[in-house]
C-alpha cells in the first residue's frame, strides 16, 4: 500500500558556538533517506530547514498534519528547562529563539522524531571508523526489491503513535566531533550491524533496535552521554532502515 510521507530536517548550525557538523548531519540524513536502505524516499518528500525561525518550523510541521508518516530530525544546541511550570527540552533555532520538542508534533497518526541537541559543545576525538551507513547498498541479484513498498508496509503495520529519540539524557551534553553529532553518526551507522532476515533478501531494522545500537556506541565514544528513547508502552516500532 502506497502511503504519503514527509521528512522534515531541522538544523541550526549558526547558533553560537557554531556547529558546522549540523550541516553535515542534515546532508547525511537526507542521503540516508534517499537511499534504498533508508526507505527510498523521494527528494520532493524531504524538506530541509537550516537556521529557520520558529514560525517556519511551526508552519512546516503543520503542513505535515495529514501525511500518513512523518520523519523529523532536530540538530543543534538545546537545553532542558524546568521550573515555573516548565519541564521540556527545547532546541535553539536562532540565537534567541527556541522551539520545544513537544511542539514538534504534526499530530498525524504515525511519526518519528530524532533529536540530537546539546546544551554546550563538547570536543571529542575524531572517529576513525568508515561510515558504512552512507555507502551504496548492493541489492540482491536474485529478486528486485521494492524498497519504498517494503518501508511503507512496515510503517502501516505499526500501531499509531509518537516516538521520540533523544541524543542524551536531561542535564547532559551531546557530543560533536566537528564532523557531526556523535549520536546521529552512530544512528546512521547502526544498520551495518544487522543482517537480512527475509529469505536472505532483506531485513527491516526497526528504530528501537537501531537506537539501542547507537546508544551503546555513543556511550562508548562519549561517556557519560546516554541517549533516551521515548515510545510509551508500544510493543512494535517504525522501520528505520532496510538491510
């Protein structure tokens, strides 16, 4: 069953201290989505918002309200605010302008939000591993695979609901080595740890499994950074990649 999709990539690399890795992250995420591995999204289904105003973010989120499935990524500086009735994580889209992660909600039936924001910039050593997640995926020579249909069917097989993956816990900073966020890099690299399961043709990596792998590697690279996964009590999860 073909479904309507919308991907919204939000990043603010210019908020000081500047995060050039945010631009890299948004480019890598877009290429991942366009790939067969990422679900074979079409370019016209992906919107990139770089250093947007909060109004621009709100408008784009609202425009996705009637899509069957929405993927949203948030990259940049952020903080978790408590007190005076507040208990929320926010992202800086401008120097003096924020959006709350709770407001980044298109209110459609199925959506996934990946949040890689930090309070302050942490310098970590450059990683030496080759980023296999962005390499060209070799399709099986036996039977052509319709990646979009596989991804669409996997989305619609899930119960409705909101899933949010944060790059770190409350009162923690998210690492950035200058070439992108540690968590985002590890999340995009996570599919390489999984193997095909459907008659050895393909396998679906669900976001919870990819997150668990990314969390382990993020902690190993930049402890005590500890990503947090918020999916309520659901038993099944949206697809993240096809391997």
